[in-house]
């Protein structure tokens, strides 16, 4: 396992390649988590921790599934 995180770009890591300990070290949450100002800063920089909703199925695909 690599000792240093793999940098994909200047601000992006290949997080999947890190151990849990390395991830904690990179994120530096402290013992009690991050502060309110740090949370607001990260929210502004990275956005909400949400998945994009799935794309709706096309009418053709719905018909094909219905007749299957």
C-alpha cells in the first residue's frame, strides 16, 4: 500500500487508494470533528455531500421493459 496519497490533480486525491488512517490524516478532522467555520468552508468549496438523482428512463426503454 502506498505511504503517500496518489495525487490526481493539485487538489484531488485518489481517496480509494488510501488506508483509513491515511484518509483521516489527509482530512485532519481533529478529535471532535471539524469546526463550524471549517465545515462552512468545505461546504462552499466542495458542495453538499449528495448523489445526483438518476436520469429518468426514456419512453422507449419503459416500453421495452414492459413487454419483456
